[in-house]
């Protein structure tokens, strides 16, 4: 009985308060859309593609490829080192008049390696498309020069330079809207459910039957003070009309006599 009661309470609450839940969902959708489109700053990504290679003969080709795959992990440390990022910082300031700290550069620049491939890319993320492309290109150039001057074995070649992208990688408007709609509906559902569980008032004959498994014997209508005042006015008007009718009938009888 308790399981049936809980299920019926759950279903009845959803059915009766569905407009409220939909209102919460709409508010969540509008709020999430405002934050996604007008509050969050769009971020743009550009990447320079590179390949790790070395001059070797065919006999040592297999071993050299394996060694280069391992070297790519070392390249990542070199790209994010103070040696490379310090020169990137100076070049950005002189060419773009853009001041970025070391921590900001490390957050903006990443080295990504394809699975079991000698190809890798240097990716830069910024709130400006042109800046992200320029940052990726100068980082790859300085990294290539620093690698040539270092004692790290191997060579790298730039296969494609970064270009400015017009499409931001974040925020994801569709995903944000769906999540906002879902969260708004969930908050509305919890609000309605909590309010209904606190309110123990029986508001319909159906609720009486579901809780006590018996039909309601009758309904006592709720009367407000305004209704009572109106009823009193109606009574006074009725008494007045009855009095006038009585006087009118009495006069007629006197005339006949």
C-alpha cells in the first residue's frame, strides 16, 4: 500500500504541478542562454602541425622511428620550458604589443601527439583568433630553433602553419542550453516535490480515495469573508423585496374591501 501511495503521490504531484516545472525549465534555459552567449568569453584555437624525423639509413629506420616516438614526449617539456616561452613572450610583446605571463603561456600552449605517429601539433588557445594563430606559429618556430641548438637528438619539420579560426571552441552553446534546461527542470521538480511533501492538505476526492481507499462522503465548500458579506447583502435585499411585496399585497386587499 505504501508503494502504491508513494507512486500515486509522485504521479499526482507531477501532473498537477507540471506548469510550475516547465516554468523552472524555461527560466533555467533563459539564464543558461544568457550566460553562454553574453557572459562567457569565446575561446579560439589554432595549431601548427609538425613531424619528428631524422636522417638515417634503412637498416636503422625501425629503431629510429621508435626513438622519435619517445622523443616527442621530451619535446613537450622543451616547448613549455622557460627557454622557449621566454622568447615567445618577448616576441609577442615586440610584434603584437601583447603582454603574457609565463603561467598564461603555459595554459594557452599545448603539445599534442597523435597515437603512435611521428606527427604532433603545437596548439594555442586565445580569446582572439589572430592571436591564437600567431602564438602557435611563433612557438613552433622558436621551438624548432631551440631544438637545433640543444643537445636533444632528432629533427623536426613544420608541415602546416596555424591559421586563424572563425569558429570558437568554447563555449558549446547547444550543450549549455540542454544542460540549463535539464537543471532548471530538475530544480523545479525538487521544489514541487518538497513543497507537496510538506503540505499535508487533502485537496481532492481522488486524493481521499488514494490515501484511505474509500470514497469521500461529501465536500464542505470553502467560504471566504467576502462571500459571507455578499450573502448577507443578498439576505438584506431579499428581506427588503419581501417587505415591499407584502406591503403591496396588503394595499391591494384594502382597496378590494
